[in-house]
């Protein structure tokens, strides 16, 4: 998400982050996601096209989520499927405080 924010602000940079303990990593992710969300919700102009953001950093993040999901399945700890088109999505709610999943699929 830091990479996406750097693209949105026109100061594209990549930083290799050191792995953190799980809770600290979750905090770092939510902090970076909040910073990106705040920028996108602001009156600041995008310095890259929306298409570029989604075809770049956002698509990259989705790819990694898919990889993690596959690894969990291989480790016999799959993520339950959910119908995200019916999820309780609220603009600006990007932290850990999400609605409980519907878990409509088995």
C-alpha cells in the first residue's frame, strides 16, 4: 500500500520492508492502507491514472493475497470463501474493525 500511495502522489518509490511479528505487520498494513485511503479521499490530485494504480500496486497486492491463500490451502488451513459483492463495505473503514464475514460459500 506504501507503493500505491507513492504512485498516487507522483513520488513512486519501492521499499523492501523487513518482516514483523504478526500483530505489528497487521498494524503496518492497516496504517499504510489508511494513508492511501486518506489520500484518495482528499482533494489532492492523482499523479498517476486510476488505471495505472489498479493495474500496478493494487493488482500486485491482490496477486500476493492469492498466493497467501494458496499457501494456506496447501498447509491445510484454507481461508473460507466469502461473497464480497454482499459484504458490508463502508467508505473509509480500512482498519481491523470490519463487519463479521457473511461466509456464504463453503
